[in-house]
């Protein structure tokens, strides 16, 4: 495990391998991998059906593994009764809940493809996903019914009441025409569809990936993609132990990071997930204390929230042993500060993409704990993956920056109905272009240093926004930050501009003063070409996806809206 061990099949390619042993990769459905009905059919060790699988962090309800299986087989019968058949697409739209868990396993058992949707979507956004995915049945949170009604004029398909199932235990008085997950659970248990052999390459889920521009694309993730990913995680990530570990479930299960690492992997290891609808600071702290949570998966904004919290000292968090941050780079200084906030906690990072199912890199907790500086990296290459680092059309080696290309059995089947985008993303040989700029050291630790499409070019020099954002978060008066490039026609170049959230509410005069101060503070700490010549703007919040990634295209729209005002002052 000491080095990234490149092998070179040709003068042009430098291929990095994983230091971890390659696991067995089954060809079965996700459902039968996690809950096998034949002894020895799954590579997972037998697990007691009585073990808790999911716990409602608000009301304490528990679903055991036996409950999950029984409910899934009953829901499978229920959805078949509504006319859904193997291969149909079910859209699953809502916040985390036990009913969400019931629904996805029921759809898996029925042989449906599940397209999870962000619970914060607007009518326009959900209409696009419903139309593009070809969904024929919807499972939605009751509170989202008004948004669905607003979206109906945009839908290509009419959805009668029986094709809109509510993620609820009981009938909703204001929506009596709709069945609920609770209603479907009264069906007789049916059978779970098998996806063995070549059928394992059928699409299991379709998360939607927005990228940096354009409409979100449906990412076809197969059963084999998911089971291969779970096998890789079991070998190369934080080692979960049944009967010992309890997992905090605050990441959106509708996002591939939350679905893979937070929802499915604990089921593969027999560890319960304490489910909360979303991240809110106090409920999360209460859940850690009450349920003695040992392992949490979070995103950088949650790290920042805890670092700036006055509430953390009021709770007993001593059960917490490890925390994984993913979905976006986390600066080393911030990661180290978080590790000091809760004594005894080991901070880990993970890296991946929706298109890679998702995790490509992480490492064992003891490796992060024993390796100085590793907290500033996203870990090592997981087994089943190979990697290349490509800069300006050529492969580069250890210590050199370049775009990360990866291949392996977890790479998506493709973008739904978009062969052009698929061909641009997955190159001959199966190499998926991540769009992320990385560097690997001699011991095989990878660090993401930026996005290819997000690099700012100042007079020919590359300025990585992520580097400036990590620096800005060290300023005592800044709690969040996003950096973009704005084009200056007078200089014919992009200028780095920062948008920051202040630690306290400021009036316009004090905002301007803080912006000037932060720009000067940064200028004293960076190379000349990285100075914030585009200025610093104070905003209420940095726009982010559900997974915590900065939505730079929204910052660019904000900058465009500001441009006329700026020009008027010149």
C-alpha cells in the first residue's frame, strides 16, 4: 500500500493501480446482494435478520433487516398491482425517511429502475427529470404535492392519482385520492425480481447530474455498478463493524453520495443508519448523543457549521469515532480544525462522481490517522479502479497536476438518451474523464486541486478557485465562500472574484469594508496572479447543490446581474 504502483502498457499511458486487494464482483441485483435468499449467493457474510437497519432519528421507529425485506416484497406486489412492470422507471422524490427507504427497496424488488430526485427541486426542475427519465410512477413526499401540481402543465405524461404514491405511513387527509407507502405495505408479499448474469448490467438507479452547465443529465447506474462499488468500499474504506457502528444519516439519499455510502453500504455491513430528513445542527447533535453514533458522513458546509457552532460543547459526542467528508474538496486546515473540535475523532475524506457510482478514493481510518497530512487528501484509489492523470494531452506521473481519468466496473452505463454526452465523457478504453484536477504523491494519496472547467485564467496563469476558497474559510469573519472568474474586456482576461458569507449580519457600509479587508488579507497570502482583482462581495449564502457542491453557474449569473451596475460606476 506504500505507492500508487503505475504500470505503463505504452509510452503514452501511465496507469495507476489501487493498493488494496481486488474483491470478488458479483453479478446480481442490488437487492439480492444485500438480502440474499439463497445461501452463498452473495459475497457478504450472513447477517441476523433481527439487526436494526434504519432508525428514524426523530421518532425512534426502527426497521430491522427482516422488516426491510418483508416490506420490499409487499411493496413489490403493490406496485405491480398499479400496473408497474420490470424495467419501468419510478421517480422517488422526497427527503430522507423510513418511507423513502421502504419505497426504494420495494421498487428494487419489483425490478423497477429508481430515479431519486432532490427534495428541493422547483416545478421546472422536477418536470425535466420526470420527462427525461420516462418515469411512469411517482413516490413523493406529501408536502411536495403543490410543486407537482405546478409542474403538471410541463409534463409529457398524465399522472392519475393512483400513479402518485405518497411517502407516508397513513392516509393524508388533504390528499385522500392518493395511496401511501403504508397502503402498499398491506399487500401480500411477492417475489423479488432477479438480475443475475448479464441482467446485472440493467439500470438500477438514475440520479441526475447537473455538471457545471445545461440541464441535468440522467446517469444510468447498473446493479453491477452498485454492487461493485459496495464491494470496493467494503475493502478500501472505513471498516464498519456490525453490532458496533451506528451511522448518522443526514446526507440526501437522493444524491449518489448519500445513497451509496450513507444508505446502502451500512446495509451491506449490518450497521444501522439513524435517518434524519436533512441536516439541521441541533437534531444532528441530539441524534449523535442519543443513539451513540460512531460514524458520520457529511459535506464541507456541515464541517463549517460545526466549527462555527456554539452548541457543539453542549452535547456528548464522545461516541463519534470517524467522520467522512465528501462531495467537494475540504481544505486541510479546516479538516484538521474539525478533528480537534471533537477529541478522538478521525477525519477522513472521500472523492467520487455520480458517474462513478460514486466513490473512487478514500482510505481506512487507521491510514488517515497514522499518515501526517493525509487529512488534506481524498485518500487512495479504491480497488477495482485504474487511474490516469492527463495534462495537455499527455499522461503525467507522481507530483504533477492533471485531469483524473478513471475506469472500472463502477463506471456508469451512460447518460440516458444522450449518446453524445456519453461519448464525450467516457473515452475509448473505458476511461471516464472526471473533469477534476488532481495530484498524487509517492505513497498513493490523491488530492483534488480543482475542476478543469472551473480554473480561472488570469493573463495565462491558472487560478484554482478551490484553493482560494479553502484560504478564505480561514478568515475569522468568513463562514463560507465561493470563487469564480469574471471577464474584464479592458484587460482581456478573467479576474478572480470571491463571494463570501460573513460571520455576522452587516450593513452595506460594513460589507464593503469587509470585502476590501478580505481582498487585502488574501493578497498578502497568495501569488500575484491569484489576488482577488475581481473584488469580494458579501452575500447571505453561497448557492450549493444538495450534496454541498458550489453552484458556480449561479454565482456567474449573480456576477452578470451586477455587471451593469459596476460599469455604470466606472
